[in-house]
C-alpha cells in the first residue's frame, strides 16, 4: 500500500515509482502525436499565468517562457511537478 490507502490502489512493479510503465507509455504516445501532428504540443519549462476565457469557457492559456509571453488556444492541460524524466532542480 502507498501512503494512507486502506487498500492497494496502485501498480507496484520493479520500476522506480508506482505506475512508471503506464506513465512512460502515455508520455511516449503523446510525444509521437506532438511530433507527427498538430493535435498536441508539449511545452516545458514554462510558467502558466492566465487562462484565456470566453465567458465561463476556457479557450486557451497565456504562459511565460524565456521571458516572453506566449498564447496557446484550444484545450489546455496544466501539469506541475516535473515532466517525465526531468529530474533537474528546476524541472
């Protein structure tokens, strides 16, 4: 069991952390989609600071990267705590 779980809720394989095999498979699939199509973009080392709204609907995001604000429109997924195997101090 992990943490305070009352029942086993994660896969514990021989990897470095629970669910690593599943997580890496999903990341690899997303990377392939981002490389081969315009359906996804992966932006790392950026600071999201404003959701772009149309009324109550989020239509995009403004983020800062390299000292410059950029905008992305469409569905947005925000993630924090690092990306894949980014184990550097500022990832």
